[in-house]
C-alpha cells in the first residue's frame, strides 16, 4: 500500500444499538476514503465481552449495507486478534514501557480511597512498583508512561489542542482475562491496518495524551485526527440520547426513509459545503466533501429537517418507483394508480401511507362520506350562497366530458367559476368538504379526478 494512501476505519462496539452519531462517523470515514480513492475498513471492537449483544455484529453490517457504506476490508474482529496485541505488548515490555500489575483490585481501591481522603486525584503511577515482575498473562499489564509531560497535538477539525501532565497515568494495556483495553487495542489495529485518518467523537479528546504517549513509546508517527462535533437533541442543549428519542439507524429504514436521504441528512449534521444547495446524492457528496468544512460546535437533530430532506429525495425517484413503494404500503383492494399523486403529496416517508390508510384518511375515495351541512359554510357566507355556488360547480362539471374529467381540467372548470366570486373559498371549500367529508383533505380537483365524474356529481348533488 502506498505511504500516501488514505485509509479510514469505522470501529464500533457490538452493543446492539447503532446510534446516528456512530453512523455519521462511519459516513465521514467512508466519504473521505471514497473521495481520495482510499480504503475504508470495518473493524469490530468486541474486547468488552460484558457489553456485547448477540447478533450485534450482523446488525452493524446490515446497517452499513442499507446506507450503501460498503467497506473494502474487514470486518476485522478484535477478539480474534489477541496474538497481535500480545506481540505489541511484548515490544513495550522489552522497551521497559510496560509491566505486570502486582496489586489486587482491593489494594488499588485502597490507593484510590487514600487519594480521595487527601483530596488528591488518584494516579496509579504514584504507586508504580520499583522492580517489575515477569508478565505471565494472568495479571493486568500496565503501560509505563515514558515521560510525564504536557502534550500538544493538532486536530483537523478542533485545531491545536493541548493537555497537561495530569492527564497521563499508567493505564491497563491488557486485562487479566487476556483481552486488550480500548486504549491499547485501537492503536495497535490502526498501526497494523495503516490507518491514516482517525475520525471519531469528542469523548476521546481527554484520552489523547494517553494515546499519543503509546505512539511515542512505540516510536510510530500518529495518524491525522478528526474529531466530529456531538449530535444534540432537538432542544439543542445536550447530546441526543435514547431518552431524547434517539433511534437505531435501522428504525429509520422501517419507517420508510430513503438511505440516500439519511446519508444526505447525516452528512449535513455538522458539515456544510457552503452555498444554498442542500440536496445531494451520495456521489455528489463524495465530490464536495472536505474535512475542513466539518464544524466544531454541536449539530442539532431535527425530525422536521430530516422529513423535508427525505421528501426531496423521494421527488427524485422515477414515477414507477413511487407507485411501487406506495402500493407496497396499501391494502390490495385500494391500489388505484389515480391515488398515487394524492397520497404522494401528503407524505414525507413511506410508512405514512400505511398510517393514512389505517386511519381512514383514504376512505372517502371509495365510499361517500358522512356530511355535516354546517361544515359546508365558508367563513361568514350564508347557507343559500353556498348552495348556489355548489350548483354552479355542478353545472361546470356536468359540461365537462367524461373522457376529459381529469384533475387538471376539473381545476380549470371550477377556477373559472371561483374567480367570479367574492372569494374563491366560497366555492372551493364546500366542494372539498362535500367530496371528502374532512376538514383537511387533498384539493377537490384531485379528489374528483380519482372518484370520477358520476361520483363527484352525486356527492355534490346530495348537499344541495
């Protein structure tokens, strides 16, 4: 692999929940690799077996596949790479940068309590043994910080960052069960896999001095670091969590969101290429994406914005694809092609089709609605005036030949009448209500076009 090859990775833990924040990290890593003709790696960080959920690895892969975030290498499974971490542990031992922890859990806890009693931060390095034993794999292996010092580093999003020596301590590299800690394993893997850009969330900034200290001990140049901003709840004052309504990414698939829309929305959640254009295909995002345009501050989640963006992507679909998706969510007995534009106008995701049908919002297309005559009245108009206007509508539509009874022609006929009235609402409101029986419904031209001339005239005549 070329030294200049861009290599990124997505390295989730298999805990069974794919938060949108993690998915956005994967998206940025995937886009950056694709933009630079690089390599995108999928790695599963499963060394914390207590948190692992059955089926979670498959869930991660299914989530990425739904979005089209295809990986070039992997999935690499950390629990199957224990010999690799042991190899790097031996390197650190030989360099005198790692040692077996001689203390029991109780002894370490006693040190911690003593520090708390003295109102001091607990630092394990203050209890580092003077003579190191031989590590036999049954004890925790700790990192011996090479030098207690301040660290400065550059983050491609956050800029120049620094931390004092108090951030450094002798942390555990490999636990007594033989599994490495995150602090060690991810560095080893990034080195072995030649990762050049580490893209991750802000929660890792405080641990950067530890990470840099390990790179220093191994005498290896660190990759570029890219820290993404947090995704905030709709209130904008705290991180989006399950408690705030955060969903697993595949819940959005079940609700009928398009993967292209989700990619577009997540990309813009903390990044913007500039300009007024907001609707991008994945291919267009790859062309314009730049790490320098990722913002530092948190990005607020908005269901309304996601729904709008999803509808815009739905509009880009071929009419045959729109009809197919709408029909999939409708009972077979009401799959009328004339309903497609009516339904499409009122939805922002496919699941809303089923909701509309289930709530009876489409019933008026198939049976005459129950009418409350007082609801025919428009504002302060008199009942006689409304009845007269409905008769004018009947006359106009009767004159329209059945073969020309389309929404467009119906609109032209009715509008020619409505324009002559004091207010167009004096005609359009009672016609709409007479046809649908609903306070809110599609426009009367669409309804009439779907139910046909005879049924339209029949419903209007019943209320005059």
